[in-house]
């Protein structure tokens, strides 16, 4: 009788202890869908910057970039010198193509095109951009 109670107690303790149980931890980074933080979120990503980083451009030049993993066109915000910039956003099924123009009054300066793309989960948002040298 004591052996049965001992075996039952041992089984209860072993399955109740997380170090001994066979539960598997969440690995949000597997399959490229998560950020590795276990939340299972799809990180927003900003890429395909045109013109490329540190390119020399003229005032009023066009720029473009791609955003994937965003919550939609209304959740992509672009600014230059902390001023919002009007952009056109095209849905390309797996990403959004964002196009805009530099302000005409920017001359002989370096500007950062700042981009914020909100994802469905706020800790998966993207905040990035790139620098351009404006001539004239």
C-alpha cells in the first residue's frame, strides 16, 4: 500500500514540476513569423529604400520603400525633419509600396525619411528610415 502511495506522489510531483514535465515552451521565432519574444507576432518591416541610403538627390525628388507586416495603409506614417509627408500607398498583396516626394524647399542638407509602421501588436511595430543628401 505504501509503495502505491509513494508512486502516486512521485508521479504527481514529476508532472507538476515544469522542469520535469513534457510541455514545450513557445518559440515565436520559428518559421519566421515571430520576433523571437514568444508573442507570436508578425513584425512590421521597412525595406527596399529608393533612392538608396546616403544617395545625392535634388529637391522635390521622389522616394519609395516597401512595408510588410503592417496593420494597413492607415498605419504607415512618414515624416521628414519631423514634418508629416503626404504619401501614396499601393497594396501589393504581400506588402505595401509607399511613394512620396521630398519637399521642394529642402536644399543643401541631409534629411532623414522617418517611417513608422504599426503592426497588429504594438511591440511588433517598425520604426526606421534612411538618410538622403539633398543638393542645390
